[in-house]
C-alpha cells in the first residue's frame, strides 16, 4: 500500500502491497491520483486538517509540475497539505513512510544474504512517527489467529497503569489519541497556589500590627471616649508569571503542549504574560486569554511568523529586557524560560542578557526537554552560558514533568532542580 521512488530519486509508479490493497501495478494505469487521495486520508488520520479539496489541489499540483524529482514532489505536496507550522514534522514522516523507495532488487539481495547481529543502539523515533504509523495501518484488516492463545491470569496489583504510562511518555512520541488525552489531563493538574506579600494592607482581627488610621477613625465615632485598637496585615497575591517559550524547529512540539498547560493556568490566575520567540520576540498574552484552548493556540500560530524556524536566544532576550522587562517583571515575578539552549552564536550576549533577566525577577526557572536523556551533560556553549544565571533547571517533556513544575511553583524552597549539579559535573569532567 505504498507508492515508491526509483533509485535515481525520480517518482516511480505506485505499487500494490497485497491482494485487495491500494496501489498500482504498471506505469500509466492512472493510479497516482488514487495514491494521492489515500495519502490525504492518512494525513487526516494523523491529525492534519485536510479534506477532498486538498486532495484535488494535490492532484492538480502534481499535474502542473510533472513527474520530477522526489524533492520537487515533496515541496508540492507540502505546500498543499501543510496549513500549520507544527504539522510539518508529521507531514515529513508520513511522506517518508508512504512514498518510500521500492528498491526491490536490493531487498531481494538483503533477504538472501547472511545477517550479522546488530548490536547498535536503536535510533529514537522521530516526532509524529507513532501517529503516522497508526494512520497508515488503520484500514488494514486484522489477521485472525489460527490458534486461540491460552488464557493467562495475571495479578496486576503491582503493574503500571495506563495513566502512569501516559504521564511518563514523551510528548514527541505520542499518537494523536494520546495527545488528546494528554491535553485533557493537563486541565486536571493541580495548579500552583503561590502567593507573595504586597505593599498594600487589609484589616485583620489579631495583633501584632496596629492600624493607626482605622483606630482613629473608629474612635471618632464615639467622640474619642473609647479607643479600641484596630489591626492590619499585608495583602498576599499570586506573583506575575512571565513565560518565554522557544518555538524553533526542535522545540515546537513541546512548546505547543506546554501552551495547553499555560492556558489552563491563565484562566485560574491573573497577571500571566506569554512571549514566544524563535528569531524574533512575539507577545501572545492577549491570544492566550481566549476561552477556548484551540482558539487560543490558533491565535498564537497566526501571530507568530517564525514558528518551527531558527532560534536566536540572546537577541530575543535582549529585546525582552529592553522593551518588556520594566512592564511585566514587577512585584516578585517568576520567569519560566522554555528552550533547549542550543545557541550557536552570540554566547557572550546570551550570558549577559541572562544575567540581566535573572537580576530582574524573583525566580528564573529554565525548562529544557533535553533533560529527558539520562546522560545529559552541559557541553553546549549556550547551555554553559545560561546555567549560572538560573535558579532551577527542570525537564518539560511529559505530563509528570509538568506536574512537578506545578508543585515547584507552589514552593519557594525547592532544591531538587539545582542547576549547580550540572556545572559541578562539567568541572569534574
């Protein structure tokens, strides 16, 4: 059920995968259009917003450019089917699997040749691979088992539940159904209840702080014959929460899921400011205040021009410090910086702007999806420049990491994410 390309990169006629399957056998039998229609259905099952009109446009585009190279074919279909920046990785993976090279002679030789044991470490799946594989195999009938397997009763009291597996699953490896379930679970997370003391006061019934104005005002009602002390205490309020999220190509999948968590947080508390950056800085605070989460994220996508592009962390932080720092970083603000820290140039500027940002806020928490790897080390120049200027260094790749973040925001004395351990590890190495 897969169309193919020849050895020289030119589009080969679609091939039929099996009896009753979808495909074409000989050149010129007119099955390329059918393959394009089926490819559109696969993309729709994988989460892309496609329909019959997109399939017709794809057929017209291929007819206009002719049968050319694989790169031209990929560019034409991408221009038709990809409507959102975050859909590009899913489309690329679907294109690679669906329009793969046939190489029948090479496959026959590989089947007949002896194989040596492959002890190499398996490559991690690309983002969207699970969704694409499920979409490709959705229409294939299940083969009935010839022999009924024996019934085995297993004591599942100490096994891992589906909810626990979902909490620890990487966002980039989730299927479309798992992503939808993860978004629903994000709304149920216990949101942080952190509060800080403000300069304003409110009346209070117990000592130790006396309110002189309220005391004299109450005494004037009785002509000064009876003076009873009045008390007050400082008001407490949630501190401003400022989010700087990286939406470059390596971070777009994680940032998009985090925005669902941030949308739920924006509905529960005031003074939440959201900024997205890639090669430029974009303020999407107004878009995140919309009621519907899908509408809010669609507004963010429309407002951002450099989604899934490059990244310039130092330059965008300099722009934030110059234009927005005095406006939003007051009254004990907490800053969440979401990026992988892979800055290739301008490391001196990055360290300087990180130091300025750290001095302007009460807490600076760096959320990095690279911490999902057990052997993570601070070897990149950008990471080494940023680590000395953050208070906490946390992962942001699954539901469990977001739950830990919500707990950390409610506690000012969290020491489980001390960034100095990575700096000390670097010195020892």
